[in-house]
């Protein structure tokens, strides 16, 4: 923005120019810092724009959420040791992607696209399952078939834990690829997690 009032003639802010040339001194603010720069008769000097900064601004416009956990057995229900466990998340722009946003400045536009590249499931029994898909929601007709892409089987009941339940945590890794109209490209990463508690019991056999 134009500095008001203008520095007196001979000031170092004029960078050797004379006010009579028709130029002016401008204030340039970046965060908490303010500096003064000379601009010729054509206006203030062009400010270089860092595409990586615009990429972060585009990312800040997105809402990237933790997995919206789907799991069998459902929280509040009860599963059985040895039965297949299905894990999945709702597929949408905020929970799995793609999520797209742009930011512009100085004649440059950066477009960022965020997608979940993996979800790491900590099953609460010391086991970890890494899934590169959103998982398959369980349907009754699947019966005892294991999940085709994101599943687990418990070999011990949740009663063996101090809480009596398995604390299941799902951590999604968002990969954000960005491209600037000026040519540069790059990648950012964000992590989100959510959790549920499930009950898994042993089958009781009557003699």
C-alpha cells in the first residue's frame, strides 16, 4: 500500500530516485514485518509469490476429517472371537476424498487435490491393519466371508483388556498433490484419526 506520508526526498527509501520522477514509496507487509520499497511511475513493484504458500492456503480451505468408522461388530453390539471383522469409512470429499481447493495471488493459481492414501487400523489387541482402500461395508449376505480388502479376526476376547473392550483407532493419511499455473508442483501430508470401542466375546459351548 502507498506509504503515507511519503518519505522526504533524499531518504534511503527512495533507493536513489527523486520524487519528481513520478514514482512512490510503498509499504509491504508480510506477517508481523513491514518494509518500504520503491515503485516507479507504473506502480508498486511486483511481489514474488511462493506457490508452496498458496498450496498451504488452498489446503486451509479444505475440511479433511478423520475416518467415519464403520465396523462389525458395531459399537454397542457384541462380536465373537474368530469371526471376520469388517472395517470401512464413509467415502466422501471430507472423509476420503478427492477434496479440491485453489488459492491465487500475483497472477498464480495453485490447485490442490487431497485424497486418503491409507488408513491404519489399530485393533486394540496389539495388531495393526493397513488398508489402502476405504474398506467394504458389511452386509448380512456376506455371512462369515472375510472382508475382501480391509478386515481382521480377533483371537482373544475383549474381556482380556482392562476396559473389557477393544479400543479401535483408525488413522487416515491424506496426501495432497498441488499444481501451480506457473509450473511448480508439490505434495503435502495431513493425518486424522478417530476411534470406537467394541465388545468381542468367546463362544460359550454347552456340554
